[in-house]
């Protein structure tokens, strides 16, 4: 969300099923280059050239928390089209 231009659309989804609950947030930001997608959940990683402030710990901590609950966290992104961050938790 902090990487999205002001006034852009943010979509939050919650999809329950018998086995799991899926949460996702999509934005209209600049997107993340493909070569960095596998690193965004690493501690202290920041996409080179990003102007947003932060320590690079938020997604790493989120990943540890979600996995400790038996879930999975993921990201999908396309340059110029934005990103979708989501996670699944057992129901």
C-alpha cells in the first residue's frame, strides 16, 4: 500500500473454504521486478530503487508468523500493474 500512488485502488479479499482462509491485498503500485520476487520475504531486503522508507523486516516477520500458524504467504506482481500479497491459514 505504501508503494501505491495516492488515490489508487486497493482491494482486500478474504476467501474462506473448508480447508483454509485466504487473505489478499492488491494495489496499483509500480510492481516488483521478477528477479526480486523470491527475496521480498527475506530479512532486511528492500527492492533496489524503492523510495519507501522501512527496515525490510515487515514481510519477513509476517512470513515467520504465518508459517508458525501452519500457513503460507505469497506475492504476485507485474511491472506497471501492481502487486498482490496474500496468505493462507488453515481453517
